[in-house]
C-alpha cells in the first residue's frame, strides 16, 4: 500500500472511530508498526490528527480560552439543566468546593435550601452565593481576567486548609484516553487539588466538551463521576467503561 493510501485509510478510520490504536492500523494496512508510527507523526505534523499513547485521535485541541462572558452564553439551557441535576447530588449540610466555571455557577440557585458550606475560587460565584445566603469561603490567589478564577500558590495554600464532602469541577474537554483537560496549568492544579481533598469528585460538562483535548491535563476520567447531558448513546457507553457516568435528562 502506498503512503498516500495509508494516510487516506488512517484518516478514514479516525473519522469513523474518533480514536484508533496503532495495532488496529497495522492490521488494517498490513504495514509495520514502525511505518504506522511514522505515518502518524507525519499526519500530526500536517495537523490532521493528535498523537496519544498507543494511537491517535482526531479530537479538537483547544489552546485558546474563552472569556467568562463568552462561555456563559454557550449551551446555556443545557448548562442550567445539568446544574440542576448536579445539585441533586448535594446533601443537606455538605461542605463542597465549587470550581470557577459557568456550569458550576448555574448550580448555586439549586443549593439555597440545602444549608451547605461552599468554598470557591470563582470570583463570579460570590454575588450569587451571597444573594442566596449560602455560607461561603473565597480562596485567595491571583485573579485571571478572562475566567475570573483565582489561581496560583495562594489558592493552593488556602485550599489545603479544607476537606470537602464533594467537589464540582468544570472542564474544557473530556477524552476517553487523555481524561479531563483545561487550557491553563494553574487552573488544572487547583482542580486537581480540590479533587484530592474531596470524599467524592464530580465533573460537570455539557456534550460539546466530549472528545475535546485542551493544553493542561487535570486527571484521568476514573478520578471523578462524570455528569453529562444526554447525548450520543455510543459515546456514553464508551465513557461508562472508563468511569461512573450520570446522565442528566432534558
């Protein structure tokens, strides 16, 4: 099989399956493993795919971070439904961490009667938490202008003083092989620490984040319960092989 023919077959399989392993490509093309690895490197250089451990994916790599106002308007109704569903996992009297994010922001009205204590690094969360008279602690740290998230050494230090019943995190992408990701390594560090300080961790993400990969890895899929909106059944089945998935019905 000629090189261009292999390229065409590899990209066709990726379009169908989203992610393929090297051995699958070896079987499909009858080429050697070293040849397939070289093909994948070449196609990655052409921005046709992304290499992952043991294979490749056509997932969209996110490097630019949207502002909080841009994020707020995306899939708003879906986020509100997801937030309502996510809040149902909070018990009365829980101490929880609410990550800076637009979906976690939408959870706040559904927490008002649960007598919870909230710790957050989301500056945009504070007014709504106060409006609903929810006991709130704000972390210290550097304020990111685009996302209004508090990050950095002071945020990490402050978080270390707490233990949470549950934490709720937003992400920019979740991927079967790569896990949960976000554009900023400092935000990734805050999310990762909050998860380790929590008895149970939830990631709340709308369907548009599926198979997306951003710059900084937060953690593997199995480190959190994934709360998603109802979308492609096959994708949900694949995710359920990696972690616990809770599907919020519209």
